[in-house]
C-alpha cells in the first residue's frame, strides 16, 4: 500500500491521460468532420507534450531513490595450481604393421632369385 500512496499522483495522471486519449482524442481523429479532426490532432499533440513532461518529472524525482550504496566485497586471491609436466604423447600408427623396410628385407630373403 505504501507504494500506491507514494505514486498516487503519477497513477492518477496516467489514468487520466489514458482516458482522454481513449474517449476524447481517438474518436475525434476518426470522425467524419474535418474541424473535429483538427481539434483531435491538436489535443493529441498537447496530450503527448503532457505525457513527456510527466515522465520527465517522474524520472527526475525518483533518480535519488533508486541509487543504493553498494559495499565492496572482500577480494579473494586465487592461488594457481602447481603445473605438472605432461608426458609427451606417443603416436600409434594408423595400421598395426611393421615398417616397410623390415617387411621387404624379410620377403627378399625368402625369395631366391636365379
């Protein structure tokens, strides 16, 4: 309830603006009478200026209330983990075959040439 009492003026003003726009400005702009359209257009411009001024007043009046003091938090120092040397990766061959040179030597010994 405190917030409603605190912002009572702003609530009444914006409800009034809404009702004027809904039941005064929009019907005047959509009427078939040109003179009524002009009056509705001027009323709409006045209404827009009023909304802008009320918003500006609302923002400037609540600017000091929003800001809170923030207490600095304790700074916790992070200690780095000791680095452990990694073992070098051993690469396995894609095919589990012995090297070509060894295979050729073994085959050439079994094949005798004339």
